């Protein structure tokens, strides 16, 4: 029965994908084979079309290369100013990411997706700038040439002889929402070059002699067309999956080669691969493992494994399916992958066996609509397998796996012995039921024994139990008893039906047993993958990842293993922080280096460097090969069986993704640190250059006046100029002290000198030091009644009060009063400095205490923006907190709260006695 309902997992993945797409902007890439095909021109035309529809379009950066048609079509579009950076003595024009985020258009145009940014930009690559825009919900148009894709770098180098340095990961191209191919025949492109429409004449002549040769352009054009066609095919497949379309669409060739455990399998792979190559089609080799095939001898299963590995060596995709019906599994897979042709061998069954039992070929021919079936016959006299005898057991000619044949034979005879014992037990139960129950009930007892044998020991033992049950029932319970003769002929029908029912039950039960094993294997696989991913998710360092990976791989595949990662320069070395297992201390770093360089498996049991003592797997991520897994398994069959190999590949993918996540996280943290350091440096230089320039100018002016005209000035004028120099020098000294204090507090070098002090003395000291700044202002103080002793660093807390009072003086009109309120509770002391100025803008309350932050308002005073940051650092060092808020009646109030958990000391009363 055809089930047209969509796969729930596919629906869930589709919903998650759509949710992510709704949050991100849309990326459209104008894709071409080479420069000059018209990608930028087409992008600008598309932008004009969007602009006419009322969409907010901005040009972030477009390289016109002085092409007149591009310059003309650029007119009429808003263009953001570029970011100018000095690099190697030249001024570079780069995309200004911050300006684009601040402008936030609906659509932005950014040329040359693979461009490398100059030092000083936020990201090293332009595609990373675009990714940040997409995350901000801004749609992006960009351009890309085919030679800039990372996966094609070697192919382009081989064809053109040019090593392309600027590349993008293929994932960026794959995740684009739309790809528009801008195609131009090579002759037309060469004509544009000669006419000077791509490069200036001198550059065009050199280009046509090197990169822009006609053969190169043809090859690049084919690559771009194939990539675009593959993307369209993937989009069609997504549409089929989303809409649960199972019918075959004959839009592209896909060859499915079905192999089995027979001698023709390798010939099928060769013939199917030749057919796929001639049709330029995708090639898939599939093996369906049924419960019957699971019981094959190990050497036959390993022969299938060898053929699958041979198919992978030829470049085909291999899959292992499991199910009860081979034809049903093949057909379902073919429909899911939109397969157009199926290649398989001719049926082995002939005559009445084929008519009665059927064949996979007949089932596919009757059920596979719109799929062409190709049959390959086996050569006359071909043998089923070619085996050689080794010292330790039987092995296939191209593998080196040892098999416990004696143990398998022992289990087989044990199952047959149990079948005989259970049949004897059923006979004993039937003998006890004699004269009390009908013979039909005794038949049920025998059938129950057959079911038990089938469920516990498999099909072969259950078939034997069926035959023995019929014989025992005839011998012990059918008259004349204790003989195999039958007095009543109707019992012959009973015997036949009993035998058939027993065989059918044994077959169904054995299939159920096999499917149970498959389900248990899948559940176990999901469980181990979940356990691995769960531990990898909480790993934060490469050392933790390596330990988790080694432990799980060893638990699943046995033996020993180690992860080898490269150092600078791509050289594979032994891990320095993880002890190497004894059996792997001699692992060949040369083999590991070869695997890392070529990205191919090598070592024991493979066709490359088979003399090694372990298997070397490349660990490939989106950035390429990032390391090598060395595995010395106790039994290679646990590694190279199809289902186990796929499990190992999934393990490796999980490990690689975690390593890349950790590295990307480290890169992001380093980038964030660099950004913050650059921002702090710029803020510090900007603030210091402004606040040092003003007092220095005053000092220089006053000093030059004293030097040049000192004799002509009156005493009062000289005193005023000297006071100016003193005040400005004091201002510079305070600025320098603030910077040094902030650095000392940030470094954690401030040592608190906690002593018991009267609170009024601390506040009084701060007011005394600011006597000049507070002239003309009324300062209202409200302190707790009585003597209020507090344990703190009086010098630092006095500095906090001074900074808060100075801040109040800066941002309030002259003459306005300032209030100081101290509130003591059981466990805390809260001190508030309030003014009657303009107050604090909404949302700025927490930012006021950041380093180098200043309110940007008309008439604001100059300063570095460290005063409140120093207050915060001092209060936090005391274990307190600091904050700011607006007063209900107008103005702002700044407060800090200090913990006061210790009881103040008792003061001794001095008694003066009269002498």
C-alpha cells in the first residue's frame, strides 16, 4: 500500500528551517563563470526593479571597475560612503558594516562576496559581514564567480593554472536563498575583453593570454552551469519532500544499482557506474539487508562490504537499507531519491520456484512506474565466491578479517538440540493431557513450542521443531500409538496443516525476531549518538572533546584510538595533553600526514598503505580536513560493516562539528576582545587628546605670556597667569590619576584598607576638598542620628563622593543645591548624591558607569568618562552596588550601597577626674 503522507521528521525539519529563514534576511547571489559576464550589472538592474516597487534599497559597496555601463546603471541608487583604511601605504575602500546596520535598509547591495577585508575591519572576510547583515534581518544581493568556491579551488587551479586565494566556504553558497546564473558564451566574453569593457586594454591583453583563454572559460562555464543545475535539482527534491510527492519526475538521471550477497555484485557496480558516467548521472549503490541476509556467514557479509567499498572507490554513493521485503525497500528508496533507472541482476529462481515464491525483479517491474529497469546476467559457470584459506580461518580475497567459525557452528548445534528438547517437553505435556483434553489442544501445545523455538533460536531450529512436532504427535497420540502408521486418513490432512502452520509461524516469528534485532540496533545507535552529542555539547576545550571522543569510540568499536590534530603549518603531531595508549604509541605519523593532506582513509584493511597497524580516518569539516582519527580496532568487522561504518562516520561528524564550534567560539571571543580593545583604545585616545589639549593650550599660552611679557605685566596679572597654569596642571594631574586608578582597579591591584571611621568625617573631607567647586551652591546633608561608625577604606569612599559631587556640579546649573543623604539599616549603608539638573535620559542609567561613556548633550562638560566608572569599581571592591535614577521632582540621584555586617566597636568613655 502506498503511503502518501509526508515524513514527520521531514515536516519537523521543514518547520525549523522556515522558522530560521523568517528570522534571517534573504541572500541572493548573482553567479557567473568569470569576471565580465555582467553579474554586477544584472544586480543593479534587479535593484532598480525593487526600488520601483517601493523597497528601501541601498548600495553598500559596488566595484564598477570604471565600466561605463555599470556606472550609468548605478545612478539613482543611494550609495553608502565606504570605509577608508590605510593598508600597505594605500587607501583601501571597504564596506562599512556599522553604517549599514545603523541605516538598516530593506535590501543592500554588496559586490564581490569572496573579497578579503583589509586589516581594521570587523571581519576578515566580506561574506562574514554579509552573514551579520542577514542575522540582522536585512536582505542582501551579492556577486560571485565560480572559481571562488572552496571545494572547486583545486579543480580551477588544475584547469587554469591559477591558484585562487580568495574563496568562500561552500556552505555560504548552499545557504543562499536564491542563485541567479549570469551566463555569457566564451566568444562574447572575449569580445568584451577586446573592446575594453572588462579591463583596460593592457590588462585585457594579459588576461586573454592567461586566465581568460577560451578553454579556461569553457571549463569554468561548465562548472557554473553544473553547480546551478545541482542546486535546482536540490530545490526540486526539497519541494517533492515538502509536498510528499512520491511519483518519479524524469527531469534528471539518477542510477540506482542494487546488489546482493552473490558473485554478480561487483559486475553490477562496474556496469551501473559505466551507465551513470555515460549519462552524466548520479550513481547510488544500495544493499538491502533482510532478516534472512542477516543470517549469512560472516565471509559473505564481508564480501558485500568489500563491494560497497569498491563502489565508493569508483565515486558512487552507497546506502544500506533494512526491511522484510527487498523490492519494497528498493522502490521506496527509489521514489524518495527520484531515481530514473534501476540496475540489478537477473533473478536466480527458475521455473516453479519463481512462479510460487516470486522474485525481486518481477515485483519491481510490476510496481516501479516511470522507472526503467536494467538487468545484468551472470556469466556461465561463475562461482558464488572465491575464498582463500588462511591460518586463522576463512577470509575473502580482498579483506583481512578473521571469523569465529567454530563458535558459530556451536551455537547452531545448540539451537537444534534445544529444538529437540522443547519438542520432547511438549510431548510430555501432551502425555499429561491425554484422556482429559481433545487432540486439537495437544496440537496447540506443539505449536506453542514451535513459537518459542522460533522466537528464541531462529528459523532453522523452528523448522526442525515443526517436523519433529508432527512426527511426535503421530507417534505418541494418533492411533495406533507408538507407530508412524495412521488408522484414519483424515489425520494426514491434520499433519500437513500442522506442519504448514508450524513453518509459517516459525517464519513470521523469525522475521519478527530479526526486526526486533534491527530495532534494538537502531535504538542503541540512537542512544550512543545521543550520549556522545550530549557530552560534546558541554565540552569547551579541545582536550575535553578529545577525551569524550576517545572514550565513546572505544566503547562502541573496541580497541584503542586517538585524535591527531595539526599544529601551525598543517603538521600532524602526537597530542601533548592526552596520554597516548600503549598500542598506538607507534602509530605512523607519516600515514596520518598523508590522510590529512589528501582527505582519504588509509591504513589497515584499506587499499592505501594497508601495511599500517591501524586505520586512519580523515576528520573533514566545512573548512576542510581538521585532523585524523587513528583507530586500532580489536575486530575490523566492527568498523567496516556498512551500518558500523556509517555510525563511525556520524561519530566523526559530531566530533568535527564540536571542534569547529569550539574554534569558532574562540575566534569570536578573540574578535570580540579585539573589537572591545580597539573601541576602548579609540575612546581613550579621543578623550585624552581632547582633555589634554585644552589644559596644555592654556598652560602654554599663560607660560608664553609670562616669558615674553612678564616684565610688562602687573603683579595681579602675573599672579592670575600663574594661577591659570596651576589650575590647568592640577586638572591634567587629576586626569592622569583617574586613568591610573582605573587601570589599578581593573587589574585588581587595589588593596582595601578597611578601618572604622565616622561617616560625617568622610563626607566632610570630600566637601572640604571640593570647596572651590561648590562655591555658590548649597549642600544639604542628612545623616543618621548619633555617631555613625562605618568600616571601609575611607580614602577610596571619599574619592567616590568627590567623583559624584563633581559629576553633579558638571551637569547642573550654577547655584543649584546638592543633597547628600546617608541611610543606615541593619546590614547596609546607602549614600545618595542628588541634584536638580536635567536628569538622566531614559535607558542611559546603566551606561553611565561604563568606562569612557559620557552623555552627549548640549552644554555638557568635558571629561574622559572615567569618574563614574571609578566609583563603580571602588564600590564593587567593597562588595556593594551602585546605581542612578531620576528624581520625581526633577534632577538625578546617584547612590551606592555598602554591606555593613559587622557591629561597630564600643568606644571607651574618658572620665576626667579633678586632681
